């Protein structure tokens, strides 16, 4: 029973690519959600685990090792990689179908519903496989870090998932938009990117879902810088409701990318100066 199962197979559409000219990260998360639901269905636990678990992961950690661009075909392999007291951990490998290379690694922690019986828990434990991907760090402390307002709008009907609340991909779309606002505030404006053929390419994401956003809810996102390197930046997004409750957070790490060479490029002094002041 312990094996990797193909849980998704598809293609990157041109309209799913961003200003960096590769697959938009929110659409990765749309596929991860599909892969999770498909996995539970394929192992015969769709009714028990699908609705309760597939829509509400507590944490999703993603490492991107190679970009996917328009027209790329890919598939996802999924497996149980751990069962904790109140959660099951699923691993996903995003595989470029043409080369059979794993281009992204995903670990998600999903809370188990109270209806899970001891026999079902034993079945999940029997499916555990070794995690062959990068080490997943312990969640970083995020309290006390408040940044600048980078997004404020309302949850639209089209953004709801199967559970009736804001979908996994819609959270990440919000954070992506907040990221562009933040990058613009430090000098990486749209004009700068177009004129210099530069973009921001994400290498790792740590998403944590803490609450639910309903249709019509106002959501605010604040973003704060947490790291500056030669070519790299890391920043933290925190999403809150109108009442101040935290809905989700996303720690995003990446590099400035040369869009022609498709390689990291050093951040210019003007941008480094702005970021250094924010860190100080």
C-alpha cells in the first residue's frame, strides 16, 4: 500500500503565466488542492477525508527547484508521508512529464476530522512512505511582525472552494498581488521590471491557514521584509479579516531573476538601500 500515486496530470496554459513568464504560484496551489482531493478518492477515502481535509490544510510548504513555463506538461505524485496525533501529512512531487524530473516538492499538513476511526488511522499509517524531498523547516515564529498594507478587498463568489470558503488558490492570488505591491514599494516597479528585464522568482513558500474567509468578507494583507541577500529577498504576508483576526500567513522567499538568462541577478544598490532601512 505504501506508494506514490499519480494524483493529477495537466498542462500550463499561457494565461496561467505571470510577469516573470512562468507558471503563477497560485495555480500551483489550485493543482495541489486537486491532487489532494484526487488522492483521497483514489485510496477510497473521498467521503471520509475529502471534504473535511482536502479544502483546509493547516500548513503547506513548497520548494520550487525548476520553473514551468507556458505549454509545459506535468503530473503530480502524492503519498502519505506521516500521521501525527491530529493530522496527516501528504507529500506531493510536481514532475515535468517530458523529462520526468521533479520540479517542485510539496508537504502539506491536514487536520484529521474527529470521525477518523482507529482502523482508518492504521490504514493511513500503512501507506506512509519516506519523504525524498528537501527538509521541511519548523514553522518560524510570526507573532509581532506587522508590515505595510499591501492588499485590501473582498472575497468574491468565484473565489470560493468546495468547502464554501475562500479557496487555497485564492489565498495565494491575494498574497501574490500583495507581493507585487511590496516589490513596487522598494523600487521593483512594473517599469523597472520591463525596462531591465527583471522579475521576482519564488523559491520557497510556507503557507499557514489559521481561519476561514467567507464570501463578502473584507480581507487585508500586510507585508514585512524578513531577509535580504545579494540576489534574494524573503518577506512575510499576513492576511486578516475586518475584525483583525488572522486568516492566513505566507512566508515567501525568492530571487531577482534575469528574464533573458533565467538566472538570479544581483539587486541594485538603490533597492538594497530601501530594504536595508526597512530591516533596520
